[in-house]
């Protein structure tokens, strides 16, 4: 699954961002997920859909 490939990246990013508090990581995750959903909603090819799933 493509989501399983992105989980380790998120774990490392979370350890770095948690040093700044909780608000900034939540905002970063919100924007990242929104970007992934937009990519998935506007995708024309399978590759774009997979990339959107990876981002979200």
C-alpha cells in the first residue's frame, strides 16, 4: 500500500515538528492533507492519483 510507504517519513517529520509545539505540526499536516486531496480530486492519470495518496 502506498500509505505504508509514507508512514516512516511522517514519523520522522513528527519528531522534528513536536519540538516546536503542537499547533505548527497540526497546521503542516492540515495543509499537506489538503494538498493531497486536491491532487486526488483533480487527477487525470493513475500516477497522479497515487502521488496524491502518497502526499495525503
